[in-house]
C-alpha cells in the first residue's frame, strides 16, 4: 500500500529487528504488510504471487527465526509508546487456539478432555497463548508487552494419582501452568522500567504467589477475586477471629453508585448469552490482610508474609429480569481511600474486556485457527506475527473513539488518505492538512457498509475490515495509474 518513497508501518515497527539475516528481516516486514492488507485471508491469498507465497512458508519453517526475537522488537516499540502516557494498564489473559480439525499438523498439545456421544474421550489439539496487552486508561491498545505460546501436556492418571505422586496443590508455583501469570508480570516490569503500569487480570490470577511477587518487585496489580478465602488470620492455623472475604466486604458501608457498560456476550459452553446493557452498581471498599495458603509448599523453605491488600466490592442490586447481576470482588495492592479511587479501579477492570476483543479479532477476524502450517513451531511463529498485525488493526478500530482528533497521517500514507478522501467526499478538493483520524475511520467504515446514521453506534471491527480491504484495492489502483 505504500508508495516507492514511503515507509510502511511494519518497516517502522521492525526497524530494529535482527533475525540473523537481512533477508529474513525484510520478509517479516513484507509479511506484516501483506497480512494487514488482507487480514482474513490465508497465507497464499494474502501474498501477491506464488514466489512470495513460497517465501512466506519458508519464513515460518525456518528454525533460525525466533518468535521471541520478533516479539522483543515489538515489545520495545510498545514500551516506547507507553512512556508517552502517565499510566498504562498491562492486561493479561489466556486463549486457546484449537487445531483439532488439522490432523496432519504435528507437535500440538492436548488441551482438554471432552466426552462425545459415541466417543468416550475426545482431546482438543492446539496451542495455549498467554498475552499481556498494554492499554491506556482511555482504552487504546498500545501493543503487546509479553506473549507466551506453549503446549499443554496432560499428565497420565498414573502420574496424577499414582503412589508417591504430588497433589497439584502441593507443587511449587514454578511447576504449575499458572506460573505464566507471574512470568508475564515480571517480563512486563522489566520492559517498562520506571513507567507506571498496573497489571489487570481476571480470576485465574487470584493467587497468593502472584500478589507476593507483585509486592516484591513493586508492580501494582488489579485482580478479580476467585476464592472466598479466609482472611485476617493471626497465625497459620488460627480459627478464632477470622472471617471470609465476601462476608468482610459485605459489612463495609456502601460509598456510592455508578453506571458501567456491560458488553454483549455470545452463548458458549461455559456461559449464557448476554445482551449489551448499562448496569447501575453499588461500590464498597475496604482493606484486609491476605494470608498465605496453609498448604503452600514453600512454608518449609521460606517465610511467607501476610500481604496488606484492598478490595473493591461491586454489586448490581436491581438487574433486569432474566439477567445475572454484576458482582465483582476486585483485589489490589494500590491505595483505595475514597469512592473516586474505588470507582477508578472499576473502570480499569472494565478495560480488561479489551483483551477479549483482541482475541476475537485474532480468531474470528484473522481466522488464525484455519491456518494449516504443518508443525506447532511454525504455527507459533505465525501466531506471533499475526498477533502484532491484529494489534494494529484493533488499535485503528479504537483510536477514533479514544483520540479522534489525531491526524490520520499517523496511520495512513499520504496517497492512502488522499484516495480515501476523494472517494468519501466527491466534488471536494483535497485539504492541505491530513484529516482527523475520527473522520477517516468513519470513511473507511462506510466503504465496508457502515451507514453512519444518527442513532448508529460506532463501527465494528468486521465492518472496518471490509472497508479497509476496499481501501487497499482503491490504493492499488491509484498506484497502478500513477505508474502508467
């Protein structure tokens, strides 16, 4: 999409990449540009011709290409973008990419065990992807701060239940899969340096060891509670004077109420369908002492301290008929001394949905689970590249909502926005300055079928993809006409 003398976004993003061969560096940039232009297309359709397609397959097959090196270069750019903001949220989450329908793909992990109607055991084959996405407090994604792609290895029954085997609860955190939450937080802290960053996680990160590491490295966290644990114990086995977390927070006074936007949720095997709505919630907050679990295996090796924590308890007292009420118990080691500070944490947790939307972009928009590369290692390289490309298109979708006054030249080349302007504004001459990104995103969405009526909401990701693809075709026609 770029002209002869213009630099693509991928060339700028990976200007410092070093894969050991300049040809590999150039191929990475080319692949990112191609996938950006055709996000929903498979490799062969995204590439210009058969020679370029073969080069793409060789890139993903090349054992000298390290996914970590690709991500490290992007992480540095993300950290640089984050330094322009006073505070940034590091949102962590895990997603499972299933390739069971690709029986010839080698090296995949066994992710789950299901029972079918005619088959007793069905394993899902695929990869586990744990990602940390940098998001501003206004909701704009800045890039990936960490990503781990790994195989899940199921232990046999003999290993799990055999004589002499360790129960899972008695394993150190370093030997558990949940250690990925701690690794991502440590890697994020290292990448961000002195920039103030708050790690935001869902219930799976509700771990004593996670909060302990947060305290040790000075990296604040905000986590939704999963367990109604016993708190405020004076000793490891104390039974008197203790209280449960939910009971303790229920005794705190209501400090106010506010509204939050609940996004739409599709029906899955694990949750019911939910329509988008606005919920009015009450807010309580209070402090408590988080005690280490009694059965933590490290009790015999080191001192496990109590941790001073704060909780924000959010409840929807009057949900609509047929809807489950909102109820969040948010745990943090940040100060919560007023309703404003408590509600601030609620708004930050609402931005955790950004990473779920991001994974939806990867799966539904980019259709990465349809990729038929022959080995898990090749898929890992492919997913790393696509994760970065998906971030950029996801960011373009949201930037018009968070900062619409930014000039569109930050995202589009000169000839791109000029082609778009002439298409969207017939019988008007080109402006001397690039238009606002908020206007440009609407024009792109209109190319994808967005009507922009008075009561229409902001354009969605799918509509923008359609418009983006049309803009690619229009720009290519422009370039061919200029060359002629």
